[in-house]
């Protein structure tokens, strides 16, 4: 038992499902894996104490099927559900149903998920909390005429953003009135199709920023801390590819101010469990602006674990079990530098998914090297889900040595039978702008343009 938790159902797949199962095992908790028919041979199914098939390969019929997930918890006697990231992790209705079924949802309250999942409502909440924001609309923009008026007030370039967006989707940068006219209805339609909500809002586009996020944790007893920051500026189409901690361009004062701003939001909404408050850091590397809050564990959480020595998934379980954090802000120390590369099953030139059977696997090792993955030799990577195979993480005493270690680890990583983006990362890490820390969120697009 951990507080009120005895058995955890992991409502996810892939590396995050395995990550949660291992943390539960370390804490003496029983585990239940759920899986689709396509994932019958996945490693999380093999390593959990129990496993339940919840449907066919399509996500909407399995991993997104709330009745099936709840039924699996009830039939196995699981008293808690960890949603991982993606799928149902930020679904307020799912969190509410868990509560109604007396199942502990290992995440924040459904009210917090609903409030912060709506980007317009989150902006309003941030304003109340006194957190800096980029100029933007107070609410959703319902018509093109209203959008034109607001764009003129704010000034181009602007971003047209889906109110219910996430994961880098539902975002369009617009540099002129003509582009706004051409994009408005299309972005609304895309938002409706992707998120079931066609509302959009407008925000000033911050040119050449760094993307910096603050990891927070808050328990059920009023204690809240931040665990430093991560720099996630290496992105392709708003999807993060390389993350590092700490951010190499901010000083201690800026770090403190960002952390305190993140905790203002946590306290404003009565947030509980772990989460990430995301900011844009302006070109002066002092000013920052609230973007959004992700109410789940992040893909890139391991880099924070490496520099703080704090297991974030265990912290989630501890909080959900009703225990206190057990860590004070003054206990949080940032030691060295950590970096993560997301290893995907995809063509490194076209970025198209590349599923198939793995024929030969060698995982890098050594001090300060970690590979969070669910793959094994002869495993077949299925085409139905995200192409993420694992996360390669390195830790060293400084950024320069961390990059060198990552290059060594990438050279050792061998995944036969399919293609991955490992060689692509080696080219990025050897780039002078990246090594010299002279880059921003436009870096990768410019790198790819020159490459082509």
C-alpha cells in the first residue's frame, strides 16, 4: 500500500506504461496493464501483474474507450488509474468518472483539467494569478470580422490557436491580414475535427523565443514546489524533439521568477499532483510569457529527474495516495546537465512513420545514460499509434559534456529492421548553432531548410 493505493491500472501503452509499472513495482504496488489487440506482445503487457485486453487496434475503441478502461479496473480490483501522457491523460470527463467510481485518478482534479485544458480559460486564470502573458484576445474569436478587428489591435504577426489544442496541434502563425482571411475558417475546421471544439483565439506571435517549461508538484495538503525548468526549443511543427535541463540561457533570478510564476497558477486553481507550466522566453532572455499548463506527466520528464534526483512518477503516486510531498523547495538542487532525444520509428529524411519488425537491437549504456523504451529484439512496431520507440537521455556535469555523451550514445544505439531518426539527431547535435547555444524555436525549421 502507498497511502490509499494498493493496485494501479496503467491506462496507456509503450514506454510510459512501462515507466509507470516499474515505479509501482519499486513502491510495492500491484499493476494492471490494459492493451489493444495490436499490443498483445508489448512489453508492458508482459511485465504487469495482470493484463486485460480492452479492444481492437483503433485507439477510440481501446485506449480511448472509457467504459472499457473502467471495466478493466473494476474486474481486476484496481483502486487507482495512471493515465500516462496522451490518450485519456487530460480528459476531465475520464477523471470525473474515476472519482464517481471511487477509483483514484493519478493526476489533478477533473475541475483543474477542464479549466487548464481550455486555452482561453487558462489565459484568463493566468491573468487573475498575475502571470505575464503575450497580448491576445480575452476569449474565443467567433467570426472572421472579430478576428480581423483583434488582429489589428494586437498587431501582426499573430498566432491563431485552437482553444482546446495541445501537443503542438491547432496552431497557425499568420503574418498578414490576407493570410488571416485565408486561414481563419480552415483553422476552425481543423480544430473542430481534431479536438471536437472549433473555438480559436488570437495571441501575439513572439519571434525567436526559447520554449521553457517549469515542472511543478503539489500535494493534497497545500504544499507546492517547482523542480527547475526544461528547455524544449528544438521543435518540428511545434512538436518537441530534443529537451534539456536546465535551460542554458537563463540566470538564477529568471529561473526563480519563472518558478514562482508557475506556483502562482498552481495555487490559483488549487492544483494537485504534477504538471508543467509552459512559457515563451523572449529574445532578451529575461522576459517570459505564459503559454499553457499541461496537466499530466510530460514525455520529457526524465531530464528533470536526472538533474534533481527526484522520481517524478513516484511523486505522482505518492501525491495521489494522499501523502505529503516530503520535499521542500529548498531541498531541490539542480546538478549537472541532462538531455533527451526522442527516438521515433520514422524515415530520418521524410519523417514518415516506419513501422515493422525489429531485427537486432543494441541499447547504449554507461554512467549517465538512460534509454526509456518498450522495444525488444523481434518486436513488431505497429502502425496504429505514435511512432515513439523510446527516449535516450544523458547526464553530465555540464552541457558540452552532455552533448558529447549523447553523440556517443546515439552512435551505440542500433535498431535493425526499421528506420529511426537517431542519425538525424547526431547531425543536429553537431550543428554549431546548437553546440554554441545560439538558437531558438525556429532553429530546426531553418536547419531542415538548409539541409534540403
